[in-house]
C-alpha cells in the first residue's frame, strides 16, 4: 500500500505503509493490548518483527540496528507500563545520537480523562529524553506523522523521537493524507567555513580532531576513514562516558594538554571534554566547533569565549565529508605521536597473556579474545571496569564495528545490542563483552535470540561485584567502608543461557579460555562464556 493511495485504510495499515516508505526493514517489539491493531496490520507486510522479552530491550535493539545499518531504528511497544519500560532505553540512544523511533500504543482519545485502561502521560514521560514527542490524533495523517518523526530522528544531530498511537486512531479508517515536506533538512558545511577551517589546520602544529557519537554509523565510519586518510591525522571518536579517561584513547589523554587547535566535528562540548576548561586543555588552544544544534553551539560559545576561533551550523557527516574532500596530509610528527599513543599498551600486560596461575586478570581475558576478532566482526562492549579493560585491549576489526554503552554511561544494553548486531549483519561474528552486572539486566533476551536464530557469543567477566561502584568506594571513602556492591560469587550465568536454549561455558582458569571460546563460536547459536575474573580498577595508561 503506497501512502499516496486514495483508498480508505485503517490507521494501523497506514503506519506500516509509512514505515515501508521510509525504508524500515525490521521492527523490535513487545506485544500488548494497545498495539494489537498494529500487529494485525503487520500480517504480510514484509517487515519482520523481532519479538523481545522486555520493552527497554526493544529500544536497545532498535538503537544497535540503527548504528549498524544506517536505518532509523524502530521500537514498537504497548501503552502504559509498556511505554514506561521502553523509556528506560531512551537515554542511551539520545546520548549516543542514534536515529530511533519509539512507537507506543496509547489509550483511545475518546476515553482520555475518564480513567482509561493504562492511561498514562506518555508524551510527557518521553519528552525530556527525545528530540520530540507527540501523540497521533488523526487517522488520515498517521502515516505523515510517522514519516515526519523519522525525518526528524535522522536530521542534524540524530536522536530518538517518540510517537504515541491511540487505539481509536489505529482502528479507524480514513483516506491517507498526501506526504509533504518529510525529507530530513540538509545542513551542509559552507565553502567559506570549510576553507577557514583548513587554513586553521594548516597554521596549527598540534591539532586534535574529535568526532561525535553520531559518526559511529556506516556512512560515518567511511567518512572518518576518508578524513584520516586526507589529513594524515587520527580522528578521535568520542563516545565514552569516561571522556578524556576513555581507556580506548590509551596513552593519548596527556596529549590533549598539548593541542593548539581542537576541532569538534559534531562532538558536543560537555563533561566528556572537561567542558573545554583549562586544564586539561591549554589556555592558548584555539577551538573550532561544527555543530548541528544551535543551542549546543551557543553553549560552546559561552564556555569557550575568546578561545572559539570558528563555529558553524552543519550536519556532522556533511562536515566531515566536505573536509575530507579538501584536506591534504600535514603534521606528520604530531600525527605519529598521536598514533603511537592511541596504539600504546603497557609492556607489563604482555606478561598476563597465556595461562598464569590464580584468578583470571581482565588483561588475560583480553589477550585470549583477540584471535577471535576477524575482519567485519562486530565488537560489543558493555559494563563498568571490565568494559574499560576490553575497550583498552580490543579494537573493532577492519570492516566491522564497535558498539559501546555510550556517553549516557548506562550499562545493560550489551545483550540487546548483540542480538540486533546478529540480525543486522547475518553471517558475521558478534562478540559481546560485558560484566556480570550488565548480564543481569536482560538475560531473558537469550530466549529472543534463540527464537529468532540470532547467534552471538557473550563473554561475561564475572567478578561477583558492581566493580565500578566498588572502586569509587575504595577511592573516595576507603576500602574498610566499601559495602553493598557485592553479587553472589560464581553465579552460573552460563546455565541461564543454556536453560533458555543457548550454549553455555563456565571458565575458572585461564587455560580453559581458548577451548571454551572455540566451543562457543562453533555452537552456532547464542552462547554465554561465563569467566570468573579478578576484579580490577579500569586501566590508566601513560607512555614513558
């Protein structure tokens, strides 16, 4: 059914027609009373529904799907508590700058204010956590509402958008309104701004190029690689809640203080960059900010003051592409220093490879996992201290991608991310690293992965602790006052996966790692490798 048809359709039918028109091929959902008309209309539509076990997991899966495919991710949940469950996944997508549409069933308009079943202020609940939230009110314009929501989710700085779907709007019939003005706004980098920025780069001696999370997309990864090739400079993808302490930066963090030019390519000036303060940055450093959001640009202007030498409103992807097409290699010595710092790992870690006696160190686990990452594989990393160790030791394979919990810093998305990655890249290996805390959020989604035949390997670093918080207690209050962060020792998460139809491995010594991983990847179904590790603080690396 084309959206331009003059045939009268149910609102639910218009919904699917609009999703098809927008290029949506997969929807992540948990069923419920308010969206039964949508499920009925989905029959024979050709858009697969992956049916999950918790609404927040549907949002996380839509999030990862968008990051890996370039589509707008779509989560479909019921109203009331289904909607409020789903809202928990929105901060991760918002901070991760991910184009996502949350569709939630809703009590009928004609019953609002009368005590309708699961009547909830859904728009108001979602509004602070999305680019926009609204309720569909007219059947004839429902398809147009969907198309406009997807356009808004994808333009400028991408992010989630919410649309509530009253059941009477879904069930009524009407002639669809003709779609108009639903394409995302174009926000190109002006030629004068591009030339000015190139001149600033040429005049600088130690520039830093920092990209925002929205560029961790299929098109964004290609554009960043082109920019690196054209400038000869590494581009720092800043998407960690630990910001300048991101272990994936390895030993590059001290070099931020030496930079004489900092270029933000769609990267918001926020806590992850120390708000641009001095220190950690030099007071003499100049800044250039390419930003799609006028409010965030104004915030950067206030924070940087006279240090802001150039600013412009543009789409981050368009800006990177424009610069990549004009720049030429420069700053060879500085680029080499940055590259060496980004690749650095402490020599002492080499001694932790193999099978040392005693509890498994996170670095030992990292060494054991490296051989299992090949070209085009997907690396998912989620969790506190174990997540930081894995980000320090492992890199996304060539042609693959890395997904982390992102700037929001909320753990728990790892398993849904892995399932969506398996759906998005069929036939490719998906390796997901997480802590035991992370695993507990959505362990029932192993059932989802088994039902939909979506294999992956989840490696759980099991230290029986909420270790990130435990380390805060030790650092700030002293070890004698550390309490309340313990988990049960040696919990058999592998048996949970097996009970839900997956494959499970239990690893208690380093010598068991390689054979356990081999069996897990050979199983061809969702697998959990439960590894007992020694709890360690996140790594801090400095060269010399």
